[in-house]
């Protein structure tokens, strides 16, 4: 019937409200990576500055986030999630390769992803540290997740007879600290080595944990 009203579709400019909301959130996080991960850093960034960098208004900021701390929390999780995806892809590509080759593939995937953008390193290893009790808890929880991944790889290697049978959680926690510290220092230019040399050193450390002196393959 001519002139009949159409039911509202929720679309504007060809996109749904959910799509527009996701786009705004992405723009705020992209701007946060630039400002938090470089100059001026998280602690010197204001809501107004972040909104301007995102090309959005402060009103739109408060439609997506409550505080800048919420933005840093979301960005930290985003950086870690993308690194985890890279690691899992590297592990899948390594398949059933022997442990030394599998470990090299995993750490090469992680190191290449994290250091490809120095801003990711700063978010993960600098800006998040001590930002607030809530964010410190989140940082430690994400570190625990990386520890779980190392422990799972170690247990699988032990079940295959490629590593000693033991509880690896303490060793994995110490090892993750070495990984983070070495990659941060390398990214900051404080380590005179190539990224391949850094990865090779990490693999040697992990294999020393998995195969202590006196251990023999079963």
C-alpha cells in the first residue's frame, strides 16, 4: 500500500547500532594504542586528548567507557589476546615436531608478534604495571594464563618422553618473567642481539628447564 510506514531497521548509514558501537570502540582503542603505547603514555593522557585522537567526542567516550583505566584494561587484554592467537597459530603450524623445534616455533611466533609494534611491548610490560590494584590483578591473571600455556606444553612433552615428569608451575612462572624482561629490554634497545638470537636463548632456557642435568629420555 502506497505510503505504508516501514518498521525501523536500526540502521544508519548502512550500519546497525551494534556495528557503529563496535567501530567507535575500535577507534578509541586504536587511539589508546598510539597515545598509551608512545607519547605521552597512559598516565599523561586525558579523556579529551584520547577522544580527539580517535576523532570522536568525549560524550561518545563515556558511552563506551567509564574511565581511561577501562580503556587501558581493554587494550591490555586485546594485545594479549592477539599475542595468544599468534602463539596458538605457531603451535598448530609446528604440529608434532620434536620439542626443540616446537618451542622455537612458539617463541618465534610470540616474539615476532609482540615486537612487531613497540607500542604493544610498552602496553604489556610498562604502562599496565602498577597502574591500579585492579589492573595489577588483571596483569597477573594474564601472566598466569601464559604460565598455564607453558605448563601444558611441558606436560605434553613429558608425556611424549621429551621432558622430565615434574610440576612445572613454579619454573614456568620464573621463565615467563625471563621472557617478558628479555623482550622488553631487547625492544628498548638494551640488548645487543638479533630477535632470532633472543628467541634461541629463550628456547635454550626452556629446554634446560624441561631437561635438567641427569635427565634421560624414557
